């Protein structure tokens, strides 16, 4: 950023810089003559610029005890800690969002005004610095270049974070998965993957996140804000990174290659996930059963399905409770008779995918039969063959946690464990009476529906 009046220093590049690295334009006709050489932010006083320069310093010695966020100044940490307090006295009259200080509220109110408004997409920002960075996304401008790999970024902060990737020294190691980091802050953030700590909560739906950036991205789900549009197909995105990744589909660009099998990917995250196929690394451990997973999403699904008793979704026909909405949709086919799977060779339709697979094998000889190596019996599904082989070997790997009884399949064990539990997952749609087993609620449902005048249900 050059000064607004003709200046030989600006045009020749011979700008005077003092011992603090502060660039000064005493003749600037604006009221902010002091410019930060890292991010181009301007200030009215030299002291303000000196204080601002600490933001770009690597050393951040003041740490928040709640979320491990680090700060260069004590007053910054003090202000940040107020965000974790329950009491937030200052509320926005436009969106009811609440703040711990009047300063934060005043900055937030700019979002509802046209003071810092993007002329491209109409989005408003709380300060001019955020608007400047946002405009670079529209223009495709990335003024900060990595000296190692030449990758470019919209802000100096992104460049600083990226530069740590090239750092050979990573002294901070996670004691749970041995992943190494160049800075303690990155390790503290990573540890939330294992501890499950999510200090940043959405004020609109109470969903929580481990990082503030994830929360900011999530907020766009509620606002519907998608400012980044593809100029080739018009598809819009809420994040510039998603747009950049999407553009690779048009260009056929896959810059991330596996060094083991040469498979290429359009995203670095996809490559990192793929590498675990070769390394067999499973860094995400369940603290309840010690089972390990290669992806955090797989761990979350595991916890929800096996260790959580919460079943918020119910069937409107029979009252059966489910853990996920998809399971309810699949179950409803039992009542509606829907058959979404059709045979491409004939007019037959099926309720379940495995029924279609069975039909294709038996009627059209399409697919592969699975044969037992002991008795040569044929099976369609690998699970059925696996259970059958266990029966030959007399192995019952699933043992009840309450008694010594063992079973061939997990389903048999779960059905048995109802004996030891008071949990009743089935309830009658008419009278809300609960039952442990499906057979019991079905028998009761017939009687209950007949008494209420619905004999055909």
C-alpha cells in the first residue's frame, strides 16, 4: 500500500523504516500515516502500530486456560477470557447475538450496516481489515508468497501458519497418537480431537466446535451466505477453499500425489486420508472400548451407534426409536411397502439392496457366489459366510458383558443383552407403552389398534 500523495520514497521503494520496522509517511494527507509492513494496516500513532506489530510475533506467551488460545499481550487475553463467561450483558438489537464487552458489540454492529460492505456480493464486515481480505477472494489476489514452495495466500497470517509446514523441527508431540507439531498451540488444538473439548458454541443452534474458525464457517449454514461463485458453472460456496477445490473439477487438476502408489487427489486432506491405507495408522481411539479408527468421522459414528443410548428419531407407524434419521427412513419402507431398488434385467423391484443382490445372482447369474472352504456351501453375502465358518469352528467371539454367555453374531449378543437391561426401545404409537423386543410391541400393537377402531393397521 502506497501513500496517497506523490512521494519519491513510495515510487522508488526507498521508504524510511525505524529500528522497530515501522514505516512512516509524515506527509500523508490521511490521518493514519503509520503502516504495518506485514499486513498494510494503518495507524494514527506510532505506539498503536508498535502494539499491533506484536500480533505478527511468533511468541505468544499468554495462554487461555479454557480453550488454550494464545495471545501476545495480557490485555488481549483478559478480553478473550470474557467470551467464556456465562454473563454477556451486551446484546445486538438486530440478531440477538450477545457480547461480553461493549467494544465487541460496537464492532459487531458494523455487520448490520453498510459501513464496511463488499460491492461484489453485498456482505458486510465488522472492520475494514476484514473487508480488505474478503475483497482479495473475489479478485483472486494473493499477495503473500511462501519462499519455499511458492504457494500464495490472501493474508500474512495464513502464510505464517503455512510456513510451519516446512519447519523440520516439530518438538511438540501428541502422547495419544504421536503426531508432531512445530508449535505448542497447534498441539493444544489437536488434543481436542482426543479429549472432545469444544469451547466454541453456536448461539443459534448450540452446536459446538473445537476451533473458532470452524464456528465461523458453521454460522453460514444459518445465514445461507455463499459469497464465492464459480465463474464456469455458477455454483456458489461458503468458503474460498471450497471454490478453489471445486475449480479443480473443471481443470482436471490433481496436484496431490501418493508417493507409494502414485494415486492423485485434488485435495491435500484426501491424500492424507489415503496415506493411512498404506501406513495402517489409526490415530483416533474410542475411550470407552479402545477401538481405533483412521478417521475422526468414523470414530464419531462409532460412538453414536455403539455407546450412545440416545434415540431421538421415532417411526410414526409403530413408534420404534432410532439413532439416526436415515435409519427411520429405511425402516418406514416396512410399513409403506416402498421398493426403491429395481432390477435392470426384468420388472422386479425390492425393498432392500441385499434383496436385489440375491435376485441378480439367483435369477440372472450376475455377481459372484461365496463358497465355504469346509463344506462348499454357497452364500451371497460375505457376512453370512463369515458367521457360517464360525459355526464350523465353534467360535463365538461376542461375549456378553454382564454374563459369560457368548454368541456367533453381534446381533445375537445385543438381543440377549436386553435381558440385563431395563431399556425399552419399542413403544406403541397409540398408547405409548414401551417394550424391550420388536415381537412384543407388534403383538401389542395389533390388539391396541383393534380396540381403537383400526383393525386393518
